[in-house]
C-alpha cells in the first residue's frame, strides 16, 4: 500500500537585524520574481516617504506639545506641594497664636494667685511659672515672625508658579490648535497612505521587509530603496560601476550600494508607472468617444426614420 508523504514548505526565518547585504548574497530568493519584489519595495518606499512628508509638515509641533504637557505637569506638582506647605505653615502660626493666648491666660491666673500667697515658697513658685509662660509666649512670637516671613516667600513662589502655569496652558492650547489644524488637513491622506503601506507590506517577503525597516530606521532621510540617478546612488550620490548598473537595470537580483547600504533600483520603474498612468486616461477617453459616437448615430437614425415614412406616404 502506497503511503502519501505530506510535503512541508519551510519558510525562511526572519532574522532580527537583517540587511539588504545579507539578502544580496542569499540563495533563497527567486530571481524570476525579483523584479516584482523590487517594484513592491520601491512602491512601499514612495508611500512611506509621502507619510514622512506629512509628519515633516507637522514639524516640531508634536514634540513641543509633549514638552509643554510635561512642563505643565511639573508646575502643577510644584503648586500642589507649595499649597500644602503654605497650609502647614498657616496651621503652625495659628497654633502658636493659640499658645500665646493660653500663656497670657496662665500669666493672669498666676498673678492673681501670687497676690494671695501666704509664704515665700508659694510666691517664688508662682513667679517661676509666670516667667516660664512669658518666655514661652516670646518664643511663640519669634516662631510666628519667622514662619510669617517663610509664608510670604512661599506665597510669592506660589503666585509666580500659578502665573507661569497659566501662561504655559495658553501656549499649549495655541500649539494644540495649530497641530489639530494641520492634522485635520492631512488626516484623510495619512489614513489612505497608511492603509496603502500596510497592503504593500502584506505582499513583501518578511525578510526583505525586516531589512527594509532596519535600513530605513538608520538612514538619515529614511530612504531604504533609491533609484540610480545619472549613474549614481540616489541616496548617497556615489558613482556606481557600469557593470553594476547593468545588473540593476536587469532587476534579477538585489543590488546594494556599497557605500550606504541602500537597495538600488532602475529608473525604468518610474517610467513604467508613468506609462500605466498615461494609458489609463486614454482608454477612458476612447470609451467616452465611442459612447458619444453611438449616441450620435442613434440620434441620426431616429431623425431619418420619420423622413423615410413621409416619403413612402407621398
């Protein structure tokens, strides 16, 4: 009895940190479908570059908004801490004032008792109590004076922080308004481009996509796939040897710039795309012309029929 063996397809593992150089020397890539893969990569690069332009249009506004939010949070934290300190100082001053009131009441009481003493021992004891209460009252007054100065300083800082917070909040509101305006203008385009980017990524080999993301993240202008322009790399503008230019035109394998590590593609990719765009409107226009011709002929036929009927009657 013949046994059927299931054929397992093993997909290549995605290596973290994959680069175009490692893919260039890889033997697992099919040269027949390489042109299609390169075109997809180039299309993805153009789409991502348009998304980058939208983000560049926003400029430093998102970072400025984030910085202002962090600064406002810092001001709020400081204001809350100052408010607590002010409350504690005011409570301390109030308690010391109560101590002074208590000390004065005690002094009055001890003075009345001292006037009615019967011996020197009681007199000396009451005199010491009065002296102690007076010293305690003086100490409380000193602490009140010291803390009142601190309270004034704290309130000045609190008012300054509150004014600064108000100013920062106004700046944040203006920056957010400006950012929201820019986002609103480009929101639809950004969504469409992000969707388009995801659709293209779904068609690209995971290893090539990982290499693309790595090179793109390290590149200064975030360009991982560039055209050959006048015999030079479109990313670093270094000259490319003629033989490599022929290989690039063939689009049978991945060719990487030996200077910057970007993948190089032929200029014909743009020409092919432009040709497709031009042919599409022509077909639409020709269809429209045919429709017009058919409507004209049908109108002429409708006009000739009544004339023929009249001639037969005569």
